[in-house]
């Protein structure tokens, strides 16, 4: 969350904390490396690591070898690999939920700008956390 908050602050015109982003990226990468392949959710963790990578790269003006669309695709691939059915509102799959989130985020950003997008992200991240907690038990 600290990494996401720093990226949001960057979008608001503040500076990036390279140490914080580096730490967030390292933690994600480490989880990917440590997560046992035989456990449910392994493919999701790998996909999530790609999403974190894409997000961090997008903050670097000189290393824009990845696009926002590719990063959104990482999010979709991670969601598609979720190992169980979900119950998030009317959604029964994480992929359908992610697609709806992306569409809603685009609309909010165009209509109301970054503050509305950040509020939406806070709400949706809570739903993602609750879903993850159900998998972990």
C-alpha cells in the first residue's frame, strides 16, 4: 500500500520515493520467488508480480518500455488465474470483477479526475483484500 500511495502522490505532482518503491517491488518479487508452486494461487502471485513490475516501470520516464495497456493486461491475466470462484457483489469470477473495475476506473478518470480514481481504487482494493483473505482462510 505504501508503494501505491507513493505512486498516487507522484501523480498529484509530488516526488517519488525510490527507496520505498524499490522495497515494494522487492517484496513482491520475493513473494513470487518464495510462493510454492503447488499451492493454490501460484499463477495469481506470478501475475501480480508482473503487475507490480509494470506499475513501477510506468513511474520511470526514461524506462517506458511498457505501456499502461500492457500493465492493465497484466492485471487481467493475474485475475484470470485466480484459483477459485469469488463472491464480490454480483461477480462470480475475479476476471469479470477486474474487467468491470478497469471500465469503471477509465470512466471515473475521464469524468472526475484523479481524486475520484483514487477513491475508487481504495474501495476496490478492500474487495480484493477480502477475496484474498478467503483464499488464505
